[in-house]
C-alpha cells in the first residue's frame, strides 16, 4: 500500500504536489514486457493501481494518469498522503490532486478563509497572500 507523490514546478514559481493512495500490483508477463520495452529499461518499474473515488481526478484510472501529468513519482511504504498534505500546507506548496479522505487531511485554520468547499483549489490562494515558504517568507 504505497503513497506515490511527486512535485512539479511550473514557470519556476508555482509548485504542485499531487498525492495518491492505492496498491502495487503485478501485470501479466506479456503486458509488463510490452510496456517496459516502451521506456528506458534502466528505470525501476512499479505498477500501481490507485484507489478510485468515482469523481474528479480519481473517477477512473485514465483520469488519474491524465491528471498526474507523468508516469513517475516517489513511492513511500504505507499511506502517508495525509502527512504529505499537512507538510505541503505548512510549506505553502499547493496540493493539486489527492485521494485522501477529507477527514484525514490537516490544513492550517487560516486556509478556511480561502474556501472550504474546494480544498484543493483553496490550496493555491494562500500562496500569493502569504508567500511560499521556499521564497524565504515564513510569515
């Protein structure tokens, strides 16, 4: 039960950190060989099945990959997405997609001023107001 995540930087200023929960899996040998032969064979391969929610970026597997933006990421053992989201909030790094249940997500109370119905979108609003922690503005 891994938690793959990745960081993205767009135009050198906006960072996004998608996170997803799910399970590693094995593909049939022929499918595995076909897919591995399409990429650099020196890269490690871990096949992953995301936990689907039936809506948004996690409506189905295609939607997850389409919104993920790349076929690579960093894997951790265990579902630690809620911890990664809390860390991203403290560093003011927006989380652009995740499938962590709402009750498991911590964001600073100040984030409520930027909206409570679409929390992923609200992650982007505090950044221009308070700056990114990575810019040296820990206010």
